[in-house]
C-alpha cells in the first residue's frame, strides 16, 4: 500500500475476533499493537515508520477506555493529511460469544466473576457508538477463520486500492433465506421466483458457478428483466453511496438453498460491476459453510484453514 499511512483501529466485542483481525493485518504488513492505553495511540502513530501501516486494538480492556475518547482520537487522526485512519468493528451474536467463552474457558473482561451474558450486555452498551461509526463492520458469527483472513487481505493487503476514498468497495453475498439474512447487507434481492436447478437431477449436485447451472438459470424467461432491474438499481444507488461518503456496501442475493440461483446472479453481478469500474468482492455464504464443514470433517492434525474463530487470546 502506498500514499497515506494506513492506521486501522480495531474494536468490537470481546470474543468476536479482534485478535484474529489484528493477526491478519500483521500478515499483510501492518505493525499491530493490542489494547494500549488510549493516550498512547497518537504517540504510536507518530512513531510509525510508514513501511506498511499501523493497526491498534481498542476495546474495553484498554486502560482508560471510553468510546467518546476513541471517537475524538479518530477525529484528530483524520485531520492529519498524511494518515488514512479507519475504524473496524468486529462483533458476533450473543449466543456465539457465549459458546466461545465456554469453549476457551475464559472469563469475560467486564464480568470476571459473574455471568458471561452480563459482561456481553455491558460491553455492547459501552461500545455502541463505535459500532455505529465504524468504517467496516465484520460479523464473525458464522465466518470461518480463513474467510476472515481473506476479507482482511482483500481490504487491506498489498493488492488493495491505495486509498479507499477514491471509490466504494462493494461486497456481493449469496445466501439461503431459510438460514437468515446476512446482517451486514445494505440491499437484498430475492431470486426464489426463478426456476430452481435443484429439481433437475443432473444440476442438483452442482453450484451456480457451473456453466450449465448458470445457463439454466439465465434461460428463465424473467431472468434478463430481473437482472437488468438489479443492475439499474445499483447504477442508481452506488454513486449516491459514494456521495454520502460510504466506503463499503454489501449487496446480498438470496434463494432457497443458496447454492444455485443466488450464486449465479452474484457471479454475474461481480462481472458487471467490475466491468463498470467498481471494486468488488464476492462470497457465497452457504457454499463457504459447506466447505468449512467438509474440511473440518477431513482435517487431520494442524490444518486450520477452515477452523472457526475461537479467540482464546481475545477474551482475556
């Protein structure tokens, strides 16, 4: 990354994955410092050598933590023309957080002698302003560790655009409606009315990435109209997102199983948006979950590529 020095403040709920994000940032060249006293953040930035960037973990464990103070620090950093500060917020569902604390046998930092749920509730209230103001919110509830690392690499790695202010980063997600809406979605499109390849025995085991499945979906008499209206809507909305200063937009497309129709449409949208000059990443939520389960079942020894986020260090 070139140009202004990237400074990433990583905050969020204990156990949600902040330590994993910091490690992923280290892997792409950032110097990472976890939970320094708040008053030290600007001094750390002053001493950064500019070789790759600085990532700082800021949460309830930080000495003197106060959400308003963090926001004030971030505002001062943004006044410096040589810096490119961003706030990343990492969170997960309460049930997922409770399970992670149980599995790692750690106590919640805000409730060391009480119930984990009490600590989670207190922390949610304490850091709510940071959640609302974040440049990037990452929900790790169902996110495998490998997918989290990929997300960080795409956003902050050497291949990323040097300055996110030059444009909007668009994330496309396919999903299954029965498994729930992606919480991070800014816009959701429903493809369940299109004819379903699931009912074709030859297409059922394939995915929407397969040319034969894509051709089957595209042959629906209403597909062209539907896809055209989606692209027209995005052509209208995405430039307005840029005008509003929005740095990230997540567009979700769902179907019944999240394997065929939604996958085909997301991949076509990725091609369309890339060709029209947007920065695009695409993910298939249900296919990622299937892959994670399969790899976990076949894993032997040290293969952690599809491991879930556990965060034993993030809950101390």
